C-alpha cells in the first residue's frame, strides 16, 4: 500500500508540472473584441457586410481564409458588452462559434 501511495504522489507531481503551451487559455480577455468563427461557406465580403449591418467593426478578417485558424475573425464591439455579443453571435446560423477574445481561442 505504501508503494502505491508513492507512485500516485509521483504521478500527480508530474501531472501538475505538465504544460500545454499550444493553447492560450487565460482568465483575461481583450476588452472591445469578440472572436467569431463563421461557418465554412461564409466568404470575407459576406462576413464584412454581416458585421457592418450590425453596426460593428470588423477588426481582422484575415483568418477567414487562414489554414491555421480557418473562418475565425475579430470583431470590435462596445467595451463592457462583449458577453452580450458572444451570446448574440452564437444565435446566428452563419456563426459556428463566438467567444471572448483571448479566453479560449487556440493560438
């Protein structure tokens, strides 16, 4: 029984020391920005028109055709209203996902 306790302790010690640096997960987000992933069929121009129709600012549409993070874009929203816009974007059929910029989006 004592040997298994030592093995368990070493396993937990190793587990705590492991780091997955491929994903940037923080408790902070960028104020005034929301990350939005559009469905695969959405083109840059369609996304720009959609965002501007909502009276918002398309910050960076370059990832819409980026192989590393396809269909993601940054959208400028009023500061303090980021969570509202995340919920709202997640309700549109052309949006696959929306999140606070900096919280979960893999870098």
